[in-house]
């Protein structure tokens, strides 16, 4: 869609995080206020801005500028919850919209503008309805493409059709941050803008003039994303939101179920009921929440990710997932308190029978809302693969098929978290948090379950050793694989012959890693990246004089 960006309207409520916090705390609008993340100011109200408070200031400096400043905590959930009335007010003017982030929403403006008479009339209707329903003052911009519409909203402008490229060309490259939907994306965009500034690319027009392949090769996915937006293109049209309530079914188990087969029989009836309701209403679901209550008052809850909105939710597949979960809950090894579920859930005694069972279809959308492509991830291959994996789980159990999720950590193996296929659980360690000492991307394509031992030799054939000051005894020249009697490298059984020696053509490092040095079991090692003459890249780790292969790059 590079040549024909979608006519888009953007509705922006300035300073939304601080306005939401003030509304919850019932702080009058004339009082200076700001939200902070514990260190710096994140959002500022208009009275605080007039007093000299700015985003990014430290808290002490902000209070020096405005002693009467109300400091409020950052709360993303609060911001999203308080923004919902604004979205509902906008939906009374235009049916279907997309919330990009709390404080900013998008909607396709072509048909809506024709209905209201013009782009300007549509903008006026949206502003008036939001003020009438919520009391918040909003700004609306209309343009071709998402970036142009968002920037137009910041000045309450309507950009003529076909003029978005010229409108964007004179804008600074830093304006890209206004379309970032998450804090981590905003940080990545800010880093990109700073790098572009050092290279002399300071406007969106200058960025758009660069060859697309060159930008992507030099700056990666973030650069390609920024280049397309700078040219006035759309990554995609705004996704129209149609609010659909969750669909839930429940039953009381009388007598309480102590065996999996008894509970599964009741789950089958619930699955058929849930499926019938979804089919009757032409809906599909992205997630399914299974909730159970025991005779002791304990509550258990688990959410399973389904095949996506384009998947087929059959009663048999619903029943399979419920059965796998019940097998875990009704065994003494797995029954535990629902720490993942509702707050205040009581502990569940081992082996307690189930008295209540409920299924809830979440992320409900109209059937056919996701348009499949001719090829690629949504062309059917994923669905067929999901069904095949589901059949394997049906035969061998839910834990028979596992998939990898990325969690927080500093080395490649530490970031791998394996969960049953289809189970939607949070990782123990948040990967979005800072992890000082973590290896920068890209991550290895293969992470061995049992890292094989190797020897790293210099040009003279001596082992390479890294001392406490990170000084290497010599430059890596050869990687020699050691025998693998356990067959951990995946070769034929009984073949423990090591691969031939590989010459090192380039290398980087070493980088130290020290974890929990204050505890009883500290972990210290150094990492080294090497490029072999056969084209492979290896991530090596050295601990106590032993070298191992922690990852393999494509």
C-alpha cells in the first residue's frame, strides 16, 4: 500500500497520562500536576508547563520550578481505563476505531468525512462529542497516512489529500516518536533519531530521500519502519475496533468432580455450549480462560492462547485444552493457589475436588475480521500447523508439544523459557526491563540445551585464556570441538567423533558477566563471539577455564 495511504483521522488528548491521574485523584484542573516514574517527569499538565516544568526533568528540579506541583505515579492500566470513555464518545460519531495508546486513537476518515460533509466537519463533530461526553478537550487531525494524521492532530490541522508527503518533508525527524505505541519503541525511535542527527539527516524529508534498501540495511527494522512513515506510507490502515463482550459459560459440578474423566465430561458440554454461542453470533476468540472453584473455596484460573482470530474453535479442541488443564489441577503435584488469577484467590488443597467450572472466550472479534494473505503467516500454513500440533497434544498430552518464549536474562540460555504449546502464561522475568550486562542483538538462532565443550586456540596452538582483567592470552585462531560421548549435538547414536577444527576469521569481545556475586552461588563468565571460516557464527562462554558453545548464529 506504499502508493495509496489511507485517509486517516487522529484524535489526540494532550497530556493524557497526567489528566487521567488527576481525574482519579479528583485534582482540580487549575492545580499544576505531573506524572513521574520514580526518577523523572513523564507527563505535565498545562498549568505545570506554564510554571516551567518539562518532561524529562528530575523530580527535585520540577519542584524547584513549581513548589505546589502535584506529583502523581505513572500507571498504564489507569491511563487505559480512564481513556475508554473518550473512545466510546468518539464511537458515537464514527463506528469503529483503533486505540493506538491511551490519549491517541485513529479511525479511517474516508467514509466518515463523506457522511459528515467534509474532513473539517468530521473533526469538529469528534471534538464536540468528546467534550460533551467526557469534558476533555481533544484535537483532531486528518491526513493521508498515520504519521501525517498524528502530527496534524497536534496542531488541529486538516492536510489536503495528496499533500501529506510535502507536509511531512519539513518536519523534524524527532516527530517519529509521536507514533510510538510503547515505551520501548519510543526509546528505540529516540536512539534512531539521535543517530540520524549525527549523520546529518534531521528532517523527515531528508530521511524519505534515502534509498529504502540502504536505510533498512544500515538501521534495521526500526529504520525501515521510520523510512516508510517519513515517505507518507502506511504500515497498515487503522484497525477498526468493534467492541464485543466476552462470551462465558459455567456449570456447577454436583457431586464435585474428583476425577479427570468426570470433570472432562462436564467440560465437553460447556465447550459445545460455548461453541454454539460463538457460531450463532458469528464470533471467534483469541484466548480462552478456564476457571475452576474447589469445594474448599480455592480458585484456579488459566488462560490459553488459541490459533488466533482466523482459527476454528471446535468443541473438541476446547475440550482438549480443558482436559489438559484439569489433569494438572487434579493431581497433587500441580494443584496450587491461583496466583495468576483473580486477586485474593485462596490456596487450593492438594486433591481438592472441583465444584464449579467456567469457560470464557476472550479477545472476541467478528468472524472474518482478519483478512488472510495469499502467502505467508496468515495464508493457512499456521492454521494447519496448529491443528497438527493440537492433534499431537490430544494424543500425548499438553506437555508433549512445547514452544519457546523469550524472558529476561543476560545470556542466551537464560532467556529461553519453555511452555506448553498454546498456553498463555507470563514469563517469570520481564524481557522489557533493563538487564545490565546482557548481550546485544541479534540473538543466536540456535541455543543448545547442553552446551558442547570446545577449545579455543591461538595461532601458535596454545589455549586462549581470559584473565580477571579481561586480557586474552592470544587472539582466537582455531575452535576445536571436543568429543561428545553423550550425543548432545544431535548426531547419529554412537557417533561421538567431534567435528573438524574450524578457523576463526573474525571475533569480538570478550564481555564479562557476573551475576549474584554477593550470594552463596555466584556466576562469573566471559562471552566471546567468533566467525568461523565455514560461515557459522558462535557465541562462546568461558568459565573457570572451560569454553562452551552457548549459541550458533545463522
